[in-house]
C-alpha cells in the first residue's frame, strides 16, 4: 500500500514523457543497484539501512515518517521486517558510481538534444529536446553550467524564430528555467538582440507566448546589469505598463509585469519612460525619498512630462510641498528643476489650488521681486511668472491669502505697484506672464476693485494701454484682455488714454478687422471697446474717423449670413460688435455724421432684425436700446408738412377757410417718416417685435424693449395715436403684466410711467377699472417708489379714480 504511493507520476519534480525519452537513450545500461526500490528512479543520494537494503535518502526518510505518524513500527519497505534503528548510512561508493554514470549519459543526451535543436527539424524532436534541458536544469543547479558550457543557450534562443508556436512557447519557458538563479546565464542570454526578441513576444496575440515572455523578462530583470538593457528596448516599458493595467490579461501575467517594472525602477531612464507612459508612482517615490541628486533628477524629468489634468492634480497632492521646498533652497540648479516641474503641474485649475494650499504664492512672489544673491536669472523669472499666472487664474480669493507676516496680499497696493514696475522693466516674455497675472486678478469680483484702485494710484493706465501696439501676439492679447476686464470699472480713464494716445485705438480696430475667423484676441478687443462709456462723444468721433463702425457693421452682417461661423468666441464677438455699433446711436443729437451713418447703413432695420435672435439675450437687449435711441431722435428728424398759404378771402373771412388735407403723414410723429431716414419704429413695423420681448425671461431684455416702446408715447409725439398703435400691436396687456410682476425697481419705474400714459385713454381705463391687481400694483408704487415714480403712480391712480383729483399730495408737475 505504502510503496504504491511512490509512483513517479505523483512526483511534482518528475520528468515528462518528452524528457524520459532522452533518459531511456543511455550509452550504458541502468544497473538495478542504481534504482531506488521506492521511487523506481536512479538515486542521487543513496543510503543503506542496517539490513543492507539501499534507498534514496529522501524516499526512505518519508517512509519512516509515515510509519511514525501512523503509529506502526519501523520496518524495511522491501522485507517488511522490523528495524532496530532508523540510522541511514551514506553509500558513497555507489553515489560516486551513479554520478559518473549519469555524467556520461547526460553528455550523450545533451548531444542528442543539441542535434534536435534546429529550426528546420521536426517539431516533436525540438519539443522533447527543450523539455529535457528543462529537466536537467531543474534537477541540479550545476547542470545550468553544463548547459552553458555545451553552447545550448544560443541554440535555444534560435528556437524563438521557429514557425511553431508550441516550440516558441517552450523555448521561452526553457530560457526562463536556464537563467533562474544563474547570473552568468542571464548575461549570456542578454548578449546580442535576444532581449529585443523577447520583448516582441509581449505584443503577440497568443496569450501563452506573452505569459512566458513576461516571466522570462522578470527573471532577467532581477539582474541589475540587465535592467538598463531591458528598458532600452523600444516599447518594452510601454508594453509592460499597458499589461499592468489590462483587464484582459491573466492575473499572474499582470503580477509578473508589475514586478518586472519594480525591478526596472533601479535606472532613472526607466523611471522616466514609466512616467511618460502613465506609471508615475516610481518617479514620485524617488522625488520624495531619494537622495538630493535623485530628487533633482526626478524633478527635472517631471518638468519635461506632458500630463493630463487629473494626473497634474495627483502629482500636486503627492509632491507639491516637496517641490516648493526645493524651490526655496539656495541651490540654483535644484530651484530650476523644481520651478519647471511646478510649471508643468500648475497649469490646470484644480492642481493650482492644491499648490496654493501648499504655500506656493509667497516664494513665487519673493522670487520675482528678489534682489541680491538669491536673484533668479531672467529665464527662471519667466518660469516663476508663468506659474504665478496659472495659479492666479485658478479662481481663488487672493484678497484673503496672505503673502507674508505683514498680511499683504496679491492685490495690496504695494504688491500691485511692484508688479506694474516689473512689467515696465522686463522683457516681453515676463511682461506677458505678469500681465496674465493681472488678467486673473481683474477677472475676479473679489479682487478687481482693489486692483483698479492700485492701478489708478500708480498712474500706470497709459503704460498698460501702450501694450496694445506690442508686436508680440501673446503680449498684445494679455494686454487687451486686462483692459477689457478693467473697462467696466475704469472706462473713463481708459477712454481718455485711448483718445489721447497715438495708434492704440487704430491698433484695436485693426485687430478686430482681421479676416482670420474669430480669435480670442479679436473677441477681447471687441469686448474692450464695447464696455467703454457709450456717451463719450470724442471717442465715438474718433471711432467714426477710424471706420470702426462700418467695419463692425460688416462683421455683424457676415456673421448673420453665415460667412463667419463656428468658433467658441463667436457669441462674445457678436455681442461686442453690437455694443460698438449701438454706441453711434447715443450721439445722434450732437453728431451729424452719426445720423448719416445710421441712414446710409439702414441701422434701424438691422437692429429690428436682430431683435429676433433668440438665445442671444445681449444682442436682443442692445438692439432694443439702440432702437430706443433712434426712436427718440425720430421726432427731431421727421419732416413736418408745410401748410399752404390761405386764400385771399379766407384770410379775411373764416367762413371761406377749410383746413387742408395732407395724406401720408406718420400717425405718431405727424410728419413724413420712414424707418431708414427718421428711424420711425411705427413705419418700420418694430412695435410688434418689441412687444413680443416683454415676456422674455431676461429682465434686461424686457426693460430695453419696454424703454423702446415708451418712445411711441413719449412727450413730443402724438400720445393718443401712440397708445392706439400699442393697442393694435396687442401691447397693452404685456405692459400691464410687466408692472404686476414687480421684477426690478428699474422695470417697475419704467412700467409705471408707461401705464400712466396708457390710462390717459378712456377705453383702456374702462377695460382695467375692475382689475384689483393693477390698482394694488399702482398703490404699491405710490407708497414705495422713488419720488418721481410716486408722482406718476398718483396720476395713474387718479385716472382709475382711486385717488380723487382734489387730494393731490404732490405739486402739480403737469
């Protein structure tokens, strides 16, 4: 029973059928004394019992152990007679004889294997030969030296070129076994192009080949001298990194690939390649834990990488503080490497915020303003300025982040003055980055007012405006974007600077007029001009002289006709153009050329058309405002009819007088009107389109539309006819609804004025007399509005008999 368990097939280290074929081919026969009775295999360590029987040491020791564990007496497995002692006596003579016999036979078997290892031979013979080499290498470490000495390693490598997949897989497996624990075999295998050949198997479709190849590479990577060579094979690290993140690979293959990469981390160039291919942790670990020279090298590598935004955030959280510490050190080479790395990871908003939390602001500003021995060279100041620009554009509240012990911030007057001084005294590259810093500060509502105050106190407005003419596009763009952000807060100062400057206004117009699609620079330039004070007559006249309005009109038409399309700046560009064109309507009373332009270009028709640009609220609002301005001028432009002289008799006798009948007059303006010449909204059929905007969701659009409609019932026109026009356009109820909604004070003020005009008509009074909501809205305006609104609300309430005429509490305003 017990001896039956020693069948060789149950021994995990036993030979396969392939290798047994070679075992059976002996130049000398196997003697019975060589074979262990228990294992039926040739003995390697024969020992003799007290009864003279000889066994393999390992086998008889296992036999004795089983006897003890089962509680039976020690017996000889052959004679089954009890033994007095378990003593094992080495049979040295037999062992030597077996070794000599084995050596002679193995030499013959190896020679046979050598003859079978050729790519043109039968597949079966090659497979048997490779399996035999595996067997003898597993049996004894010293046999690996024999395999090397016999010149079998290059022959096994050649089998990797076999057309048989089975042979290639077994050759990879055999090479792994041959090199395990043997540095000399590893060095021999790595000679020539073998490593490159093995790496190619990593990308093979057959998973078994990939598994064997990565296992072999792992064994080779345990030798430090080969790590560099493996990493130098093009694509090796890329493929290994890909395998570690693959969900389709076998788990053991993924683990082997991961361990191989861990071994390859010993060389910096390998770490670089891993980082370039998405395996950043080794680089970051070296940066955190390595000696100074390693940290310097890793920071240098990090500064050259191109990283995704998610990765930048991870890197900032992991090594941001360490890089900032290196940046603050006295070693210029280390500071340069750290600055370049920080520049790389600060260029997205989330990672910039992480760096702010880590304390990057203060050392950055110190580097920019430093003098003396710690002064950074210009090229590194540019890097510092670039990082600061990225950080400032992260959207943080920089008025709350102290820069030092004196609680100064980036928008403290002294700091802003230093930045402005630096901008005026450095080269274009640093100027551009520092202007971008100011752009970021001017973009935030929490810092822009402090920045504006500091700029005004420094007297730097003209200097900033002069950058509009810079030949460097980036510098010019940064300057225009900064001025655009500042213009809502210091429009008069910028308008004065542009009017008094030589060339800056022309440069802005030139930028906008370029026919190159729509660039960010063009959108910023349009935005800057659009936000300047609309009623600045001098600026408007200069823009007329520059041809800016004609250019802007042509751009608007081109966008409407689809000739300019598709960029992400098209909406702000169109909105800015509309504001520029609309500013000409603010100076109609003082500038005949403005009137001529509006007539020649038929601007009123363009603005009416743009009222219907749904989804572009600003365009609709600006168009309505422009129409209001044009309509207000209509009563001054209308040609009143010339009354004919009365006849002689009629001049003496009124009974002979008949009023003349003149046809074709405007109902509202009582004269000759047209949309093109006098900008009449009624003649241009704009009333209906303006009424449609009164239920717009954007209150600014509603207010602009209502203001334009109010011009048809304003003083100086036929109010009664204006009310009738609104009735015909079904505009009365929408106007009343605006009052009832109470959306803003401005809108209520405008709506109360319009409603009072409407209520001068008896038919409308009759229609709304029972509307308690209207009365309540007017009473609310009467009680809570400003002085003027209360006066108008009182008159409106009198119209609907809610206040008796003799009870006026305000002086009669007429």
